[in-house]
């Protein structure tokens, strides 16, 4: 394939408003928030394995929380949890009943969180692969991506298919050796087109995902796409993506509305208000949300990495001494897990005692939130009983009305 054709493919990928580049990599507020909180969740997994409290099933384990948070990261990670479901008849993946394998998995995760070079991580992959834990393969690379996004690309069937189409290769699923081979080619390709892509390998992985999903047609997958079109599968896939994009736009609008109401409610109560740094330019009721926010977030005795995470919280109310009074994470269609993880991470980072943290979600998800908070993995966390509460959108609107704040629909 010529360089000019590749450049045209990349151009189309980046400029398609319904591509994962636009909907997940570039304009998805939850993506930036996910890295630190998923890493925090992975530390919980490691701790539970070391303390022998991990459990013997995916459901209810700390791993379920982490993998579900990953799978909520838009289309690229939609099926990430499937590889980790406990399949009793096949006894896979064998990290739930086999304590030796479970401890090895915990050591692998711990080493990867502490590693600072790709050589260290590749050595850990080699150690894990040598053990040959049944059913535990390169799907773990999705975890590695959120630990080291510039070194390890995510991994799924569509990405592998896209890679094979683009590079005329025959990489297979289930092999760490082949994943590492694929990774080397992706790194080389990404370096060659660095000015177009990003150091974050999510960008180039998104291109492979779109090719493997047949949303982007290239000469190598054209015949396969035509077969899909004859069966209307390709058309259904495109309609599904279009529907998802429309729903995302509606949710983003609803998200901005809740930030707007929470900001005005906090100001009416005499608090200073902070709105997530990356949302200052968003609008609701013809006003930019940044108009209701402090221009910069100042917190005493907070390390910069923590401050960077706090600055992405949707809405924060602060007292006049720059102390956090309440923090609000507004969730929409899928990210209840992610929201809880972020608030828990914030609580632990700030060693909060008197602060109140709120998960804000649509009215229709009230029962689901209650069910999520009652999961064993969350119930073990003191923070949920002492600090975290949830509010539904309707309650926010009611509070605004009771405070004499005009609410426009």
C-alpha cells in the first residue's frame, strides 16, 4: 500500500465525526479520567490477591470493577470483560480457583504498575506466558494500555483483524508472542506517522479497530466488506454507530445541563465553584460553563498528580479557604463503575473526612446505582458508607427550584 493511500486513510479516520478517534480518543471526557482511576482499581486487585480476599469468581471481585470500567471506554473496549468471565465448564481463565495462578497474576500486575520501561514489562509478560495459565492471554493487554498507553496498544478481535488487513499479516488471537510481534509493527507504524497520530497508542489502535470493524474500507478488506453488505451486516453496524453517536450528543447535552445547575446551586449557597477543566468551553442555556467556574483550581497541600485528577471532576464546591466541600461526578449511560472509582480515588487521594462526594445520574438509573453500590467489592469500602452518596437528575432540578433558581428545559 502506497504512503499516499495510507495518508488518505488516516485523514478519513481522523476527520470522520463518527470514528472512534472523534468519539473516544479525542472528544471523550471519560477517557482522560479513566487512566488514574483504573490504575487505582488495579492496585485494589493486587491488594486483594495478596490478602487472599480476591474470591473465586469474576463477579463481585475487584477485577470485575476494573475490567467493567475499561469496557465502558466506548466501542474499542466494548467486549473487554468477556475474556475474564469465569467459565466453570472450561475452568478458564484459571485465576479464580487456582491460587498459584492467581498469585502469579497478582505479581504480574504489581510488577507492571511499578515498571518504568518496556523491557521490564516485556520480561513480566514472558514470565506470565511461561506459566501458561489456561485462558489468560493477551486480553490482559487492555489492562497494560491503561497503565502504559505509550508503550502497549489495546487488543481485541477487531484490532487484530484491522492489523492483518492493513499489513497483510496473519496474527492470531490468544498468543502473547504474536501480540508482541503485532505491537512492534504498530510502534513502527505509529513512529512513522507520529505527526499524524499520537504518542498515546489508543489513536493508532482506533484506526486498526475501524478497519477491522469494516467502517473504514481499504483494498485489503474490500471483498470482505462487500460480503457483509450483501447480508446487510455492514449497514447495521454503521447504523448502530450512528445511533450511538446521536445518543452520546444527547447525553453530553444533559451532562452540561447538570453541571450548569450544580454550579448555580453551589454559588447560591455561597460556595466557590469549579467546573472540570476540559468542560469550560461547553455550553448550556447559551452560556459557557467556564463563566460559572473559578478560572483555576487551587488546593492546599495537594500533589500535582492528584490536582490534575481533581481538576477533571465535573463540579466541585469549595469554601473560601480553598477546601473541598462537595464534589460531583455526572454519569450518563454506562459509566457508573467509572464514576464510583473516580470518587473513591479522589477520597483516598485527599484523605477526605468531612467532604461529601456525589454520583449524579439519570433518574432511570436509580435502581441500578443502588445495586452497584451493594456489590461486595464496593461494600467492603468504608468510603461508600462514610462519604459517597448519589443524586438523580430530577433531584438536582428540584433543589434548584426550591432555591429559587430558574430552570429552563
